C-alpha cells in the first residue's frame, strides 16, 4: 500500500476494493499514531505549549567571538569580557565620559601645569599666569596612564605652534619641545636635531637634514656635520651645506668656528673671513691712494663713493721756466754733472706730463743743445734728471755724437708713467728739419714713488778737449697727479 510522503498515512490504490468503514478507521488510526511523537504531529500541553519532548531541538550554547549563541547583557564599562554584550546604559555611560573628556576645562589663574595630570582638555590664557606654560593662549591636552605616566600636548591658538612634554613614574617632567610644522612649504618653527657622537676620527660625518625635490633622491640640499682636522689629528666640528645634483653631493659652504668657507673647484676651501680682510685691505689702499693724491676718502665710504672720490681727483698744474748751461770738462769725461733742482713733486705722484709753451717747430724754448768748436771729438750730452728721495734717478738725454758745429733737439712733450715705470719723450731733431721722434726711457725698479720726486738739470761730460757748452731748458706747463 502506498503512503503519504511526510506522515506516511495509507493511501487507497485504484485496484483496491472500496470499504469505507475500514478505510476511514485505518486513516484515523494512522493519524492518531503520528500524534505527539517526534517526527509526527505535535500536541499542545495543558499550558497551550508544545512539550519539549515533542520538539527535535538541541540545547542552546553560549555565544563567543567564533560562534553564535546566548549572550549575557552587562552595564559594566570596565569589564574586559568577550562573551557579554553592552547594554544601552553602558554605551551611554561611555559616551558621557568621552564628552566630558573633550570638554575644555577652565582652570584657576596661577595653576602650575605640572599639577595637571588628569586626562582632559584645559584652556590656558596667559603664559605669565600659568607656571610652566610653553606659550600664550592655547589648549593643553593631558593624557594620563598608569603608573604615573603623563603626556602634555600644548597647541598655541594664535601661532598654531605645538609643544609636547612627558612625565615619568617618579614625577619628573621633560622640557617642552616644539614640534616641526609645515605650512605652504615654509618652515614655521625652530628645528632642533639631537646628534650622535661623531667620535674623534677626522672625516667622520653625520647628516642632520636632507631637503629633497619631491620624492627624487637626485636633487636637493643636505646639512651635514663633519669632523675636520689639521693633518692627522681631529680639530673641531664643522657643519657643511651640500648641494645634491644627479645623486652627487657637492659641498658648497662650511661653517667652522666663527668662519664661513666655500669650496673651490679643486676641493680646497676659501675663507670668507680672509676674503673680507682682503677687501678691507684693498679699500684701505684705495683710500690711502686717493688721499695721497690730494683727494678725500675714508674706509667708512662705500666702494661706489670711493670710485667717485677717485674720479674727482684733479691733476695739479704748474708752470716751469728754467734753463741751465754747463761747460764741458774733458777730465770728467763720462761723468754726470747736475746743476739746479728745478722742481719737487709730492710723494705718490704717479703721472707727470710736460708740454712747452711754444709749440712752433724749430723754436728752442724747451730744448737740449750742445755747441762745439770741433767736430772730431765727443762734446758730451745735456740732460734733465728725475730723482727720488733716495738718490735713485733716471737721466733723460737724447743728443748723440754728431758731426757739425751744433746739435740741438726741441722738446715737444714728455710724460712720466709710474705704473709702467717709463718716461716717454717726443721731440724734434733740429738738424733733421723738424722730423718728430719718440724715445722711451726706463725707470729703475728701485725708484721709490712713495716719496718726493725732484727734477734736476745737468749734463754728461764728454772727451772733447775744445770748449763746449751744454744747454738744457724747460719752459712750459707741468701737470701731475
């Protein structure tokens, strides 16, 4: 006989002979057999509930972090259990504590910040009224931990600077340290770096800071501490500022003691102190030179002002109208004989220029001249002489041994140049029909231009036994600086 799928009740098949009483009784008995048993039909108890023995269920288990189950509710806010669930009351208590911790607390003026060890936020108004406050008007955040550890963080409202410090379990506070902050790429705070020991070996280094362009390590600036030395022994500590280009570090500035140095292409160092001293020396020399030229200058002036003082130096103009004659003495042949001192130039004279008052070719207002009675002997040479205060001088003589009764030269100009140490003479040779010639006479290297210079007349004696007269004349304008 076939049965139903779920309760297995008998079914009447088509080939069976119908017997209504029998079949109804069989159905009733099958239903009754399934009532109140497991896997059958449930019957309600007197309390209107299905008895547990009719239910096919297991006993519930406690919940954990790995399985579902029954949990116990708890109002505790300090319990560390992982099998209990917080009630709304517990959540509300934690919320109230968090709000209280974030609320700014006003404290009495004169409160020492060392005494603030309870977690919370405190309003600090004036640094002078709160001992151990690092700055004016700000917010102090206190975080307390056991056993006795406390940290302080102070944020200054007006400057946005941040400071931190801490206390250990014995109650000792560290000093305040300002935090490094960046705003728009600009350093807004003082940077303090605690260094390790460089040791005593020359060449030891330690990088203090590196400033890079973006994330690249190829370009930037490095601040590096270096142990520098003289020879093989360490001397002191220097700080180098290096430029990093294409991953190569090149030192460009060194701060050592009270001096700053820069590195040359050959890796040597040049002291800015020495450069400054050289500049000071050069300025002093320039000032002394200006004043020696009857100008006015001082080291307090700028270089531009000294340049103006130099340009304002005017040459001194003087007139000269001197002549001298001397008779040859053959017994003194080859010797120089000097006559009169015509003019004295002041110390530090560097340029002297002479031009005659009469510039007509062939005239003899300014000249060197020799007159002879005999053309077969040397009659000597007339000259003028420039001499320093030590007796070192230069003789200016142009008349040469020339046949004839008379030889003369008309001087058109001469110039002394102290820088090039030479005298340049332009003259006309009278017998050559006014042809202009130029002659340069060297000044001895030991000639002292820092002292007075004298202008003399004179002549070099010749061997001519017949009487000869030497004449020299300078008539015209002298300009000197």
